C-alpha cells in the first residue's frame, strides 16, 4: 500500500485543488423562433417562446 513519506503542506494541497477550480461562462444557445441569445432550457426572454409554443406574454 502506498503511503506518503511526508505530510503534504497546506499550500501544496490548496494549489492542487485550485488547479481545477475555474470560472467558466454560462452556456448560451439561440432561440429558434427569434434567434436571440438565451440560456438553454429556459423561456426566451425576448419573445416568450419555449419548445415551439408561446409560454409567456412579452411586452
């Protein structure tokens, strides 16, 4: 069984964790009805359509 010879320092441990922690921009898609950029799987804020039908009345 593999056992480390020395304890990993707090800095080394945190540096390893921080290597995979990054901020990524949210996913975006286009509305098939009005071609406005929106978040996937949500009602389009521009036209109010979702899954091919009008869901919300937008002024």
